[in-house]
C-alpha cells in the first residue's frame, strides 16, 4: 500500500545532512512495513533488528556503543554484510534498549556514511519516563500516523478520484454530483475502517466490517496492555479511566476536556500524567485553545483549556462500539456524537499534514473548531457533519479578526464565496 512517508524517507536518504532517523508513532500505524518497503526499493540489502522479539540483542550494546565495535557484531547477527550507503540498518522497538538509542549519537558523529533508521511505538513514553541519554541534535525525527483519507483512497484504487478532488480543491470548482456522492461514500467507509493498515487491507480484500472491527478491538486491547506494561503502577488505572472517558467527552456539545467528567471531583493534578502518557504514546492528541489570534499561535495557547482526540477515526468508532451501518448511513441516533466524531476525523487529517492545530472561543461562546497557520496566514476552520453550513461563530471570528479567508468543511460541494472556501469533508486531506 502506498504511504506518503516513503517520499520523506527517499528525501532523507538523499540528503547531504542526513542523520540517523527516528521514526516514531503509535503501534500498528505501519512503521516497520514502510521502512522495509522503502529499504527494498532503495538499498542493496537490509540489516533488521527487533528488540521486542529478540531481547538478547540488548546484550550486544552493553560492552560498547561505538559503531566500530557494533558493526561487525550486527553484521554477524543479521547475516548481512553491512556496507556504507548500500545497507539500511533498522532497529525496531528501540525504546526497549536505552543504549541502542544512545548509540545513534556515535553513528552520527563517527560513522555518518552508514544509513540507520530506528522505529519505536512508545519512544516518547520511554524517553520521558526513564533516564535515557537521548541523542539530542544527532538524529532526525519523524512521526508517523495512521493512513489518511488520500492514502485510503489510493489503496482502494481510486487514484483518478483523488486527482479530481485535488483539482477541485485548488481551483474551487464543483465536483460532478455523481463523483461527489461517490467520494462521500468512500469518506463514510473511511470513518468506519480508519487508517490502520491492517484494517484497510482487510477492507480491500473482504469488505467485512465484522472482521475489521475485531482487528480494531485487538489493537485497542494492545493499547490497554501497553498502559499496564509501560506505565508507572499508580498511573495505570488513571490512564485507562482517562482513555475510556475521551469518547464520552467527544459526545458533549462542548467537547473541551473536563477532568470532573472522568470521575466526580477529578482534578488536573490527578490526571495530567495520564493525559501526558496517552499523548506521548501517540494514541491520542491534544488541541489547545488559543487566547489571541497572533503569530506565533503557540505563544497564546491556554494550557488549561484543550480538547483530546483519538489518533484513528476507525478506532474511535470501535471504542464507541458504533454499528458500521449507523456510520455509513449517518443515522439520526448518532446526532449527539456526529460533531465530535467529525472533528476527530478532521483533526487526524490536519495532523497527517503536519499542522499544529488550535481552537478558539469568544467571551460570548462563539467557537471555531480549528485554527491553523497555512502558507504564513492564520486560517480559521469551521467543521459541520452535514450540509447545514450556517456558521454564526465563523461570522463572529471573521468580523473580529478579518482573516484573508476562512475554510468551511461539510458535506457540501466545493466553492468560494464571501472569503469562505467551502470544501467537502472528503477533501480535508488537501488542506
């Protein structure tokens, strides 16, 4: 399956400023597959090491972490001759070996001609919780996310429709109604399936939503297992409580995260470590409220006001135990949850495009779902789950801050009017 990360990896390989690369992200997003696929097409051979399946590998790094010492041993273990620039060295689940992570510093300084990529599912957690000697400034870092809607469409063989969507987006031209309806159908399928590669592959091969849901539940179970395995003992229960409560809070009209909804009398001091663990593991992400619309937006974020979204929309539907047909046909019974669910979808697509997102509230309750910086401009984004695009809050924002333009996302077709760029939900990946 096509993954956009491959283009990044090719640029990394060819860069004169290349350093050892850390590819981080939640479990099951396709890190190992993508690295191996990239290696197969761009290197003569691969030396692959997995610290989870081969714990004894840790012993290799005990005596020395100098490349001159490690390379002959790694070559012997892998059965591969490791050659400068022609072999890709891969360390998988590197969070399980602190000294292997530290060794990247010496590969950067003393053996820069050797190409090395490391992957970690819980690297953020491990580095933050342990006394790791992290190779600051000596590595390149990239975060990988589940497949976005464009990758999903390409996997389904809808390359021509993807090109048509992009063309309509860039030229503000309406999509022919038949293609618009087809793209909306694919978008609703994506809400159910999500972007986990195994689930997408099962959808392509079987179209069996029961099988896909079973796979999603297995992934969710593995996340719960990680919370127990890689967390401080007294934080495990709090982390699970918080994770279970996120989908509940997305059902609220005001989806700003509230500690008191986790448990009666809940406070930040009790649950902030749990939220940090979930964010560092890559299975949720936070969007902070921005207090002023000024550059840089990060300077004006309110650390006490935020929303939390699940990293994959398919896992969100599974966690909420939504019936696939209810999502595919957007039944009325989902009305209370639609808003939060579609916001979650949009946030995932923006994250895949490397946007740092915020939201905005006025003193009188007007709210903009997302604020981003795009092409040097601060742009408000209003999200609607259907074609009801009356946006009073957006008018308040535009009257107050007079942005160059705004983006309205809904089920309506493409258009541009009154400084508002209207795009269908399926085209969010174009932003």
